[in-house]
């Protein structure tokens, strides 16, 4: 061998050894598992046949099992997201179940399955992992209702930590593609360091005025892009939804002042805002707007300023300006527990992309709003979770989107089944009164938790009253109305309703009498109706 050949051989020998070692290592070193959560579904045997079902340890053990082998001619959809997809606060009426029911009626006798994959608090990292899992179950379409949890403290902490690591993460990602690199990383690994949660910080340090805000949005876009690409690679249509929020009646939870606003200016700002709220309460919208302008001159950033201005603009008949101000109040809330407007706009930017169907649920809920085209408590229980009726609206809008795309159903099918508009769909869903009863019960619980007559109590009373018309023999409905009348201070009406419940079922109050032993509020309501029991609670937690 020539001297040059020996030099080449000496150079290539280490590379050949490394290549051989890499190929050998690949036989024994597993691929990286990534950050995917444990599988949401588990396989099991059902009457001797393989099927899969939500893991009982991962929420909602009542969800049905589905056959691994899809039924002949069947339709299978997957719905992925957080607590709204899960159905909080009434999972039996969650929109995946309503969608399955209606689509089953439209396509009968073809079997229809809608796999509900909602996990409370899950954000787009987890949703992307669940999407990969469910794509293996051969769905015909995927619904992604995401975004509300993107500012989860854990996600924010992860984004900040990743930004600090920078080039080290890129190097680690490159090495992790090689089996030898994974061996080396394992050898030098140290216990993970947990970043302090932003949930423990003061409101002034919330994401709206820090670098994490933009990092979270960029990371979410990357995950949505990945979801669209995964579905496109499988030829599975992706229904990407904007998400709904209670803009009109859920105030911001925390104010974030500008960093250069000193304590004296903050105190004056608080005084001006209190004055504006008092003027608004007295019906003086013009005076309120003047005081708010003075507060804005001191600091325009705190969310409560925008929220009070919204109410003043509504009172002054300026609905369009109010709508923008309500969105600003949501987006500048110091505790970002709802999707900001930029995230919904991000979803809308996917319109027209092949394989993606954008379903603008935010616009649908605004269109149903009773005041100013601004979504409120009509179809949203709290800050973002839909009522029973709201879930029906979501299911109907998804059906309309499928029909418009020529998937499974047509607009004529929807019209024939009375699902040709949100209002018609509500009638189809709520005709028997059972959904009013469910909604009434959950809002009754919310009202009792707060211990006062408020919007939750009003909705509960409305729904239970409607349900009683459909089912006058149901004692539990009369009990609910009796408790609500007591909460409103109508003791005589409360007693009348509760006695009617006992006449229908002597044991109708047993559950509440037991609860009264531990709840001063319930005890007080029963006592004022003259139905207290020996040994029940006697605290002073009176209705407020």
C-alpha cells in the first residue's frame, strides 16, 4: 500500500469504527421517547375481542370501549383538547358525546364513534402527543379544541427554561438522534432542575409583560403546524377550532401595572376606577368614561380598566367599541387562564390550508350573545366552559363544518334533522328538558359554593323551572328550586317547593339533610324553610 493509501486508511479507520459502534448501539439503545405523556387509551379484551378504552387512571372511566378493528362501514372521529373536550362541568353532555349522538342519527345504521380525548389542563404539547396516539386508531377526521391552557404555569416555565438553554438544547437534540449520542447524554445526565412556577409569582410578573408571552405563542404555532402536518400525512381532515370565552361577564383576575407606575399613581388609579364603577352603578356611563380616561392617563395597562370601560361603553350603546375593549380585558388579564385573541387569530390563519377545516366557534358564540354580540353567561358557565346548551352549539357547528366540506353529511341532511341552525339544534337537543335539569343542577352547585344569589343562581333557577315543566313529578327538581328560593331570601316559596318535593318522594331531602350536617349554608336554608333536622349544621354561613 502506498504512503498516501496508508494515510487515508488511518483517517477512515476511526470513522469506520464509529459507524460500526453506532450501528451496534442502535440494536440496544432505544429511540428517545420524547415528552409524550403516558398513553391515554389502553387496550383490553371486550367479550373476547380486542378493544381500547380511556385508562381509568386518566379521567373519565365511564367512557365506552371501542373495537380495535373498526366496524365495517363505520365512521370514527377523534376530539382532542383540555377540560372543555372532557366536558367540564357536566361530562355527560360534552360536545364529543353530542356530536356522536347526532352524527349517529344522521348516518344510521352506520356505526359512529367519537373518541373523546380531553384532559383538564392539557396544552398543545400533550395534545400533539395524544394526536399521534389516536392517528394509530385510524380516525376519519380529528377535532382539535385547544389553546385555553397554553399559559399553564408548567408550559410557561418550560418555554423560559428552553430559551435560557438555547444552543445546548440544539446540541442535545442533535446528539439524541444518534444511539452513541444518547449513550453519552445518559452518562452525563444530572437530575432535572425544576424551574420555579410562575403561579407562585406576584401578578406583576405574569406572562403578559414578559418574554414568555411571545415564547408561548411561537411554541403553540409550531405545535399546530405539526398537528396539521401529521394529519395531512395520514390524509385525515383536521377540524381546527377557535375557542370560546366569557368576555362580557367574567372580570379579569389580576391587574398588571406598567413597570414605571409608582405606588402613588397606583393608589390614584384605584380611586379613579372605584369612582368609575360607582358612576356606572348609578347609571352615569358618561361620567364613568371620563373617570376611566383619567385612570388611563396614569396607566393604560391593567385589565380591569378595559373591563369597566367595556361595561360603560355597553351602557352608552357603543357595542362595537365595547367588543374590542372586552377582548383587551381578557388579553391583558394578569392571570392568563383563557386563550388570548392572538391564539384564535392563529387558528384562523390556517383557513384555506389543504386538509384543515377552521371552525370559528368564537364567532358562533358571539352571534348567539344576547348583548352586543359579546359572549357571556348565555352559553358559558364560568370563564370558558360551555353550558349544556353551549356544548350543543359546538357539536352543531362541527356538523355544519363537516357538511360544508362534504364529509359524511350534507346541509340537506342537517335541515331534515332540524340541525340547520344553532337555534334549531338547541331545540333538538333540549326538547325533553333533561339537559335543562343537568345544567340547573350544576349551576345550583356553583351558586351554593358562592353562597349567594348571582348569575349562576339565576341560570339554575331558569333551567330547573323549565325542566319542571317537562317533568313535574321529579322531586329533585323541586328540591333544587326550593334551595334557590331560599338563597334568594324567599323562605315561603322555598318551603313550598321543598314540601312539594317531599310529597312526591319522602326521601327527597335525605341527601341535603345529610349535607346540612357539614354545611352551615345548607343547614340555614333548610332551617329557614322550617325543615331543619335534629343534629344538622347550625353555623352562621347565611345566604349573602
